[in-house]
C-alpha cells in the first residue's frame, strides 16, 4: 500500500523561507538532524543502529542516502549511531522518507532514553554476558518502547561485558557490567605454593593462606579470569551475573555511577530494574537535572530501595 510522502508539513515543520529560524533548527534537531555550525542550512543527520549493528543492506542504503541527499560522507557517533553528513535543510524530509523505506529511522536526541551502547562482550574473549542480546532488548524495550516518554533530561544506558569497562558503563546514567560469581570447592584445594588461581588474578585478590586459596572480596572485581584455572577444579563452578550502576555521567560535570548492592542473575531482572530506574527518573526527577542529580537529591539509599523492591 502506497503511503503519503513525508513532507515538512507531515513532520510538523515549516519549509525554508530565507534564513532558518531557531524554531526550525530546534524542530529538526528533535528528529536527529543537528546543524553544522559552519553553515546556515546544512545538517548532520543521525541514523539509529542497534548498538552499532546494521545489515549490509542497511549500510548500502545509508551510503546511497548520503550520496543522494548529503555530501556523500558518513561518520560514527560516540553512541554508535551513523551520521549522514552535509544534508541541506530542504533535503531532510526526502532523506527521512528514503531511510524509512529501508526500515531505518533518525533520532537520538532530546530528553529521553538515548541510543544504547555496549561492548562486543558476546564475542570478546573476556566477555561474561551476551552484550549483543541484552543491549538489543534494552534498545527495543526502552529506546523504541519509551520513545515518546519525556524525561527530565537525557538518559544514557551502556552495557559492558566484563569489568574491563571498555564502553564505560559506570559513566552512564544506567550501566550494566558483566560479572562471574565463582563458587569455590575448597575441599579440592591443595594449597599449592604456585597457585594457578593466584597467578591468574589480575587484581591480586587471591592468595593461599593456611593451606587454602582465599580471595579478598574488597579487591576482587568478579572478572572471572580465575575460572577453571585450577588444575584440581577448585574454581570450576560459576554463575554469570550483572552489576548495575546508577548515576554516572561525563561532560562538564562528571560522576562515577554507584553500583546497586545486589548482583542480578537474569536478563529479565536487569530489564525490570532498568525500567524502574527510568520510571523513577521520569516521576521524581526535576526538569533539567540528570539522573545523578536526582539520586543525590533523593539519596542513594532511597533510590536503591525503590529499584530493588521485590528483588531481594
């Protein structure tokens, strides 16, 4: 079925008539079109990906769109969207319509959940969780599902596959970090002088004392490097888990996210907790403040209790 063409009017915008007004510039920004400060009417248009992943057909469509409507160049953003560069204001409706024909959308701006980012933990040798699957679920449930939900400020979410923190989850409003909970069988420990577990611990949290392997919980970051390193099977049972940090941010003001005092062992628990965090920010945040400011104002203990309600 043929749909009506996308026009400035259908987008709720006005065509160019002389110099662009601040309202026109703000209107297209809400669609993911950011003005290039070097020019009066040229924009860079953000195309949303699934955590940086697009199909070859989508890649070709974006490249063709850049040739047809922009300057034939693209750039990646820090949140893994693709920007089509050098798009004249008059070309924006036709560009959006062209992208829609390939199932692609523009956006990624405004006081709402922003595009989700994650590391390559699914395929990385150090990855402890399936970051691809979890980030795509968060994308569908919160970037797309909450697209029309207005928040006090932007909300950035990142998924890291392990404590290496390559995508800096703890510098996002909500960050998820893969963990490995080791369940040692100390009956198998022989108290080796050259303990394979201690030798493989990058944090130096493990050592042999009184003839048994011991770990300092204050130092151990649950990276799982010790898993199955003992030839006698002391560390051969483990569970994948997720740590959630809240209140991180970077920019003019920066803050490290603080971890919730609970490790989650299922994606559904994580998704439900992320939803509670977004809804708390929506309902109790003040317009213009970041989630870190909301947490500071309400108190971490209060926010944590709300997020962990029914979890433990």
